[in-house]
C-alpha cells in the first residue's frame, strides 16, 4: 500500500537514529569488554585504545566456559523440548475437549501465570528433595518445564482455536486415524508457526533464568553460565572490566541463536496466538 | 558434548514410538515421561573419567569467593586424597536465603559457613561438635557458635574493620591521624579544600551503612561497660535501641552535616568506592583485611595504614569485628565421617594457617596458633592492645536480622526521609517481632 | 462409531493432557496448596516441626505492617508505569516499523535485542551506567551538558523510576513485536477505503489501527501488568530494594520476611494475599478492556 516516499525516507532516518541511541547500552557493554580499566574510565564511549583480549581469556577460564556451556545446553534444550511437546499436547486436548474438568484445568494453568514462583519456594524445595531430584539437571529441567507450561499452553491453545480448522481433523478421523495420529501427523505440523514462537521465547526464558539453578543446583560442576556470572559479582570482585566479558560470554550463545532465529521473531510472534 | 543431545533425542524417540502406535497407546504414553528421567539422572559427573579410588564428596559452602579460601582448598586436596571437597560459593546477598531454604528442606551442604544461630541450632540443623573440638579453641572465638554450652561451629581467623587511609595523601597535606571525631572532621575539611574526597563509602549496601555507625557507636556507647550490658539485654529483648543509641546515631549524622557522606553515595557500590580509594580520589575507606589483596592489585604502589573507628571522646578507638566465619556440620549430612576429617584438618595449625594466608590480618582462635599482624595495621595497634574489637550483632541472637533494618534505616536518614529516632524505633519493632517468633 | 471406540478416544485426549498436568501438579499445584495451608499456621524457622494452627493471625499482622503497604505501593507504581511505558512506546514503534522501510528488519532486530539478555545482565549493565561515580556513563553525559549529577539509584525519590526506565528499555522491543504481529493481520483494504475517504494518517490510526489492535493491546497490557506485579530480578540487580525501603517490591519483601527472617508462614500469607490482589487487578483490567471494546 505504501510507496517509498520522501516522508518514509525521513521516518526511516529518524528511526535509524533512534535505534542507534537505543542500542548505546549494548554498545557500551561490548566495547568495555575490550578495554583496560583505565581506558574504560577515561573514555567510556570511545573505541578501545589498544584492543585487549586478555579480559576474555581470563573470563573464559574463570567461568570454566566449555563445561558450563554444556550444562546450559542440556538444560535449555531439554526444557524447551519438554515445554513444546507437553504444552502442545495439553493445549490440543484442552481445545478439542471442553468438559468441566478441562475448563478447570485450563483455569488452573492460567492461575499459574499470576503466581510468582518464589511464593511456594519452600514447599517446592521440599517436594524436589523428596523426589530425590535435588542437585540434578532433571530437577531443574522439570521445574523449568512446569513454570513455563502456562504461558506456552495459553499461546498454543489460542492458536489452535483460531488457526487450525477442525474440518481437517474430521476428515482424518473418518479415515480411521486415532487421536494421537491426528495430533502428531495433522495438527502438530500446522502448529509450526506458534511452536517456533514458543520455542524461541522459552529458549530465552530458560537460558536467562538463574534463580532455579541457584536454588536447585548446588554443585558448581552442574551450574549454568549465569551462575558463573553471579559468583563473580560477589563482594570480593571489584574488577569490572573482567566482569563485563563474563556478562557477554554468558549470553553470547543466545545472541547467536537470536541472529539465526530473528526472522521468526521479528516478523511477528504468530498473530493467531493473539486472539485469546 | 554428546550427552547434551541425549535428552532431546530420547524425547524424539519416545515421540516416534507414539507416531507409529496409532492404536495401542496407553502404555506408550506413560513411557514418555519415565524414559526422560533415568537418562538425565545419568548426566552427572559419574560417567566422566573413572577414578582409581572412589572419592567421597564433601560440599562446603561459604559466602566469600573461592579466591579467599584457595590455600585452604589446596590443603584439603593435598592432605585428604580420598575426599573431594567441593566448594560452593554463594553470594553474600542471597547466602542466608539459599542455605536456609536448603536446610529447611532437609538438604544443604555438608559443611556450612555461618548461619549458625539460636534458631538454626534449636531446629537441629547442626551437629554438636563440643566433644571433639571445644577444648581445642579459645572461648573468645567459640562463643558466637556456642548455644547452651554446646559448640556447633569452628571459628576461623577473626575479622575486623577500621579505617584505611592513604599514607602519602596524609603526608602531602601534613595531616595527623585523627583520634576523635572532631579531629577527623578537621582532616576531612583540609582534604575537601584540596579537592579530595575524605572517605569513600559504598552506601548503596545497607550493611556498609550499618558498619559505619557501629564503629562510632562502639566508641560512644556500646563499648562501655554499661553499653555491653545494654547490648546483651537487647539480644534478650530486655532493652530498647531507641533510648540507648539515639545519641550516637545523632552524632553519626555529623558525617552528613560535614559533607563527608552525601546523598550521592547512596548510589555507590562498594566496588566503585574502592576504585575511588585506590585511584587516590578519596583518602580513606572503612573496611577490613579481605580487601587488602584488591588494594594491592589496583594500586601496587599505594602506601596504606589503618586507624581504628573513632568516637567523640578519643581513646584507643574501636575495631568492628569478631570471630570469623564458623564452619558447622550439617546434621543431615550423609558423609559425616569424611566431613569430620575435613574439620579435623581445619583444626590443626596447618589448617588455620591455610585459611589465614588468604585473609591476612585476623588472629586464630585455635589454641597454640598465633599469626603476625602485617605492617599495614600498625596504626590500629592501640585498639587491638586494649582489646577493643567487638561485633555487637553477635550478641543480638535471634534479633540479629534486625541489623539489616538498621542499615536500611541509616540509608533513609541519609536520604532525609527519616529521623534517627524513627529509625531506631523501627529496628526495635523488628527486634520484638524476631524475638517473639522464637519464644 | 461404537462405544469402546469413543471411550478410547476420550482416554487418549486425557493422555495428551497427562504429562503437562502431572508435572504441573507436582511442581506447582501441590506446593502452592501446601503454601496456602502453611499460611494459617505458625510455621517458621524455629517451629519447623511443631506446626500449630493459628487461623488468620498472619493475615491480620500483615495489614498492620506499614512496610508491606510500601511494598504493595511500589509494586503497583512499577507495574502500571512499566506497562504503560512499554505499550505507549511500542505501538507507534510498531506502526512505523510496519511501513515499507528499507532497513525494516534491521531495525526490528535492533529494538528486540535487549530482550535477549538476561534481566540479571541488564540490571548490572544499567547499574554501571547509572552510577554517580566517574565512570557512570549517563552521569558523564549529564555533567558534560552542564547539569548536576543525578543520583539515579541512590535517591529514594528517583530509584524506582530509574528501575522502570531500564525495564521499559529492555522490554519495549518485545512488546513491539507482538503489536507487529497484530498489525500484519490487519487487511490493507481498510486503509485503501479510508484513503478514498481522504482520512488523515492520524485519523486512520485512531479509527482503524487502534481498534483492530485490541487483541495485542489486551495481551500486552494484561501480561505487562501481571509480570510487573511479579517483578523481582531487575530490582534485585539494580537496587536490592534500597535505598532504605524505597524500591522494595511485594516479591522482594516476601523473600525478606518469608525466608531471610524465617517467618515462613507469614511469607506464605503474603503470597496468598498477593495472588488474590493480582487476580483482582487482572479482573478489573479485563473489565475495562471490555468496556472500551463496546464503545
């Protein structure tokens, strides 16, 4: 509908300027990682005088990076796989079966969005200990799945309700296909747009959650990157040019992920999921 | 890295079973959940390099970074080959919450630094260590971890804080070491005239604000005979803070009136304050030995000495301090034998020394062990000789957490939103609550 | 279809729901019910075993404590302003970035970028930028422009708003993306018709875009409000609740009282009150949106 007019060009330039200002904090974060402390204090916004990678080498070692990154991948990939599978299954069931029981179940899931998990933390802690899941990745993964289910179910359920035609399933059913096959072979592929959204948002969420690992993983060897960052903010860390690379290293894989997945994100979180 | 893919692969596998099983599914479904569990419990370390000797893992938690116990951990490694001491650093800000959560759930590390108080002991979280260790340590050190004549923690080298000062800056402006608060403010005025911040302080942390006040309060009231009695009574709920400490807290506001501490500093982290001190922008800094390494790293050529915290009346001055962290044994520990071996080693001169190496300045409470005080603390000798080292909060017992309210209240005074009286009343109220809970 | 088949079908629907429900009950519903029960007892770090029923004592004590009212007030200010800030900035941003710009994708990616970072990292980053000391980026700028240093996090009257700014900065792109999705679903026919009627850009926005954005507005404001009420991490990273109590929020006080100080059951009661409060606010929120929709 729009042609590229002069007005659009002006808008574009203004937006580019705005975007540049908007990203200053991130520029600052990145640029500081290459500086010496003195350099960082004397001209915080300038390019580094002598680019130094010493900060990175030190941070890399201090964080035990490769090993801890492995933990992050285990936890994030497993949690997201679990969230996607279980919430898609549950959402499908909740859309196609609207019994009283299911309505109550859905309501319970929605209540979950309103409750900060810190509220029942002691009871949750006891529960995890009783199940023998303390200090294990399994425990953290199950908790991550649990606390991300409500939002994911909500998104997927809205999407199915508005964008997956029931007629298709009817046809499959007439062909003698059962519930599971209908779900897996017909419905699930149609869910891909919303699954992408759910997977991306949860990858960000799980990776960036440090409270759950902090509380439920006691061994350093099992910890995640953000915990390593957190260890180093302790009151005895005063060297903040060493600290900045850690912050960046902790989210670097996520930024890579974002660069590859951005088209799914920025082209809009699936519109069907908005008609809740 | 291979293990990374194990769980998703299992999930996909389970999924593919489901796809094929259009008709017989009830059994398949239950397997989805279960198959996920045994596989990822296998992820922990066990599968790594098989050790020739099976090491017993003992978890030890403390709020100082690994660097501050480096030598100690090395000693454990060298002397206890069959024990793997795993150090768990938890940041000071969340330490108590995290550990208490774990303890409340019947979990937690095997050896725990701190958290030993009347409540946790009464609850039975800690093992009674009296028989094995009590006679080895001086009572002055064990008193903070002793309840009903039973010892629950082993005290490490003492900590203290005083006021570090930049020797060269003092010499440059011909400043004398202050012995009273008035002299301190004279020094501060000279420094300010020359464009130097008298004292750097990270008031963003309420604990720092509280420490500053304690330094003064010890001199003016708490350190006196009457004051010590008041302090004990406060811990028992028999005395109020508002009447006893209002004069001292009002005096403390002199720091604000003289412009030594300003509202600005409420936004300053301790880390940032250190930078001001080591860069010579500020001449003084209240802290203890744990920062010495940092100072030396940041300003290797800087000459540093320390004088005690000051009061209005003069005298030898006071250090805020007491026994260092006490290490207790988790009563629910599953590896008590190994944990005892670790504690045994800690209770030898060698063990004490290994802890001290990274925390130079304090003194050991293990009988027969003495450490030399580094030269950086010459200016504080008088206070040490007079025995003027005390951390009043140690005697507050279950009312201890009220100290954080005191710190926050002092922040409010600095911000100008509360008066000293209002703050002390609020702390009293919190103390009453805490004491009532424990009845 | 015969009966056993229908039965099997229904069972399968239940089985689809089962894994999610099991995990949810184990790690959320069950602990939450327990917490609710605890809130009527005197459970604390000194009474971990002998738990006595004390009725609504904890709830009464809660309403007598002014600090908790401060916490509730701070949380409400944070939630409302952060939610408004995000949405008021995100809607125009989304409308502009929905135009046929050459760098459209780059700009969208840029504005979303802060949402990729952990709140913890964003918190510490802004902590450095807000610092009143020499390397505080923003204050360097302020001083260079000839103004007095601003004590963003140390001034109790400013600290909460400084936290809100950092938070809005982080989430505005996220909010924008949701509006973009909604905008893309609006048929261009509406605008063509409006152009024929010679409607101005502003008029089109007011009478076409805004009403059709209602699903996204509902979603963003409700989620923004709920997440704002639950705020903890960003406050923890920026101010730790200080100076004084000026940035303590409901969740941070819940942790302080319910965990640090050992009043477990009291913390539980506070949690229950909080959930009721959030539920109530969400209900009002939906009612207001429905009223607006009908107009």
